[in-house]
C-alpha cells in the first residue's frame, strides 16, 4: 500500500492512499474528505482511494472568484481525472456528492466502472434541508451554527456523541458564501428526467434513520436507474459509512467485486 498523501488539484486538496483500481469518494454539503475515514484502511489495501475536499470545503481553498455550484464541482472532478490520468473509476457520492456523481455520470459515462450514491436524491435534498430553511437558518444564527444544527439531525439514534462532535467540527470549515452558493445550486438540481440514461452499474445506499435524505428518496433514485441495487443500512442516519462502517464496507466491497470488474 502506498503512503497517504495530499495533492493540490485546482482548488481542491485531494487525499490519496493505496494502489489499484481508482475509487473516488466525494463528500456532501459542508462536509469533508474525513467523512470517508472509515473506508481508508479497508479499501486502500487494493484500490487507489481518492478523497477530494471539494473547493471551499475542509482543507481546500475558497477563492471568491470561482463558482461553487454542482456544475462547477463536476468540472473539478473532471480535472481530477485528467490530472491523475484516470481512465476509469468507481465514483462514490454522499448527499450533495451524490448529485455531483449523478451529473458526472450523465456527462462522462465512459469514465466510470460503477456509481455509488449514498444518502442521495435525484432532486435537491429532503424537507429539513431545503434551500429556504438553510438560508433562513444561516441568516438567523450564522453558517457555523446552522451547519452544526443540520449535523444534529443527521445521525441515527445509536450514533456515539463523539462521532456527532467530530462531524460538527468538520462542517464549520465551509465559509458562508460557499455554503449559500452550493445549497442554492443543489436545490435547483433535478435529475429525475435523466435517471434512465444512467446505464452504469449503480449501488444506492441509505440509512434507515436518515431524515436528511429519507429512504423514500433513495428508493426513488434506485427505481429510476436501470438495474440499480438498493441497500438500506439499519441503525444509521445520513452517514452510514461513519455510523455502520463494517456493514457499509461489506456492501461496497461486494458491489465492487461483483459489478465493477474489468
């Protein structure tokens, strides 16, 4: 296994570990590459695990002169593929990262062996985090508190308090102007008419206690993509890869081995 390293690619700080077929994990709105920390040891053994911090998120810079939209983030991923000379990869997207992954797949199907959508929807987010609620909360209490309030709703009932605190410390790294732009763009995204055009092997994963993107949204997503596999993880909320990592990793491993070879 190669050593962990961080590479600057455009406006992203990208965490890279392992060696083998590329597995790219994209985080969600105001979260960071660290939300994939429970996948590092398992998948770096036989994959090139790539965890970008999207521009304006985590340890990445947040220049004012660029856009922080779904389309811009798709372009950032395209630059990542070009910079790392990746011909094909499995793309995993969490929440907003799932929307980015869907758009990337529609635009660049030949670059993907597989698509994994975690806590995602084909249109925006759930009712608790729609754009009006988020922007109102930012205006009322500021971006840091608003983001942390969403985190409080995001975990399942059995999540350790230390895990919730970890997440709350990560989301405050995203500046307000980045969050405002990203949530507006996410809210405007509606891929329902295009899901039938996604022909890549697809896995949809959701926690059974997810109130941010409820299981009903994942069912809609899986139903819309031909041949998609739906997995509902018990005792998990919006972050099943953190809350139930053993089960999540087992499901992802099975998908990689059975659907994403070649």
